[in-house]
C-alpha cells in the first residue's frame, strides 16, 4: 500500500524600505506502507530567495527536521536543496524506532550547486506514541554528521 504524495509550494514577498525580496519553497513527501508495522518516508525540499534577503530569511540547512546531525542553520545561503529518507517501525505497545539518512546543500546561486558539495547526516531514534488517534509521537533522535552530532527531543515527527 502506498500513501498519497504531499506537495507544498509557497512563496512570499516583502517590499519594505530596506529589504525587497522573494522566498519560494517546495516540499515533496511520499510515504510507503511496507507492512502493518513499518513505513518508509521520503522527503525532498527546495528553497530559493531572490533580491536583498535579510539574514533571518535565508535558506537554512540543519536542525531537528532536516539534516538532524547538524544544529539548526549550520549551513545558510540563498538557495537550498535537501533530501531525506526515514524508516519507521512500531516495535511493541506504543514504542517505535526510526533510522534516517539525509543529504543537502545550500548555495548563493542555483548554478553553484555541485554533486561534490552535498553534506550528509544519518542516525536513529526512538518513538513513544502519545495518541494513537492523532498519531502524535514523542521522539528522541540522535543524528551524526561530519564533525557534528545532535540529540533532538520533539513532540512530533520530523516530517
């Protein structure tokens, strides 16, 4: 069985005196039901800012949702592309586990993306299902990356 894909697109514009910029985002998700107790979840995201973009509105790579081995905003620039896969398995009662891997990069310009410039992160985690009806999990993830690692505790899935 296969879940329907999720695709979000968004854009915003600011035309203040100091900053004139646009932000465009794509978020593609696909979930494959592998068995009654396991799911393969895939996500791809892309982002682009144009114009005089303030630092806080630039694209960020790293954090508790994407590239979990790096701290939030470890890599920041005007363009972003990132992909991740996560295997989710219910073990028993309300306890589950995940294994994840991700790759991505940021660049100043779309033409600056290169295959040898991708950053990688991977790891695993535990889940405790708080609500079966709402599929609400408390998650504990440990991510590893080059010269970095991160422990994340959150009250929802990464995606």
